[in-house]
């Protein structure tokens, strides 16, 4: 199995883990053409504004981190790097793998001129919130959602 398909399958697993937090997630999206293009763009990084890092354990991919540089915008006129998604195999969590990926991502972001890092986390994902807070993130905003019947 190649890097692209492994990362796609890990992202599908991430979506499946998040499904109880967000019941409308399309868990098959990572394996669609759009999902393939999304991860290919980050792995190839032709424009130097994307990144996909993988974590290896005995030569096997056990996690990844995908991110992107977000250009300055008139409302927030700074360059930001967004940690778009990350997952580590559940059996290997809390062993420093995510922290190593995050450190590499932070260094890359800084080398790309980013002044801030951003990440979006489900409010119910307390483990992820603790991880990002441990790495210096603080809450900036909340997104609220309401069902329409």
C-alpha cells in the first residue's frame, strides 16, 4: 500500500472516530476522488503551501498530519498555518508521536512565514483539546450549530 492510500485510510478512520461528534460527516469522503486530490496535493506540495507528514513505526505508517498555509486576509492580515487534520493509531497515542509531528509542522509553518497556527477541534474531543492546549493553543472562537426541522 502506498503513502497516499494509507493516509486516506487513516483519514477515514479519523472521520469514523469523529462520527459520534458530527453525525453528518461523510466517512467515505477520504476515499473519493476529492479526498485523493486533497491528500495528493498535500503530499506532493507543488505550491509549497501544503504539508503532509507521516509517522512511521518499524516502517509502517501509523499516523499523519496534514496542514496548509493560509494567506493573509484583510480581516486578519497575517499568514497563518492551519493544522487541518491529524491522527495517530489509537494503540500508539500518548507516546509522543503526535508531538513530534506537531513540532515538525510548527517548524515548517515558521519557515513559510506563518505568524500563527490554527486548528479546529470538536468541543467534545477533550483529548485533542488537551493535546493542543499542551502545545500552546488557546481558544479563539466557537462555532455553534442548530438543526432545522
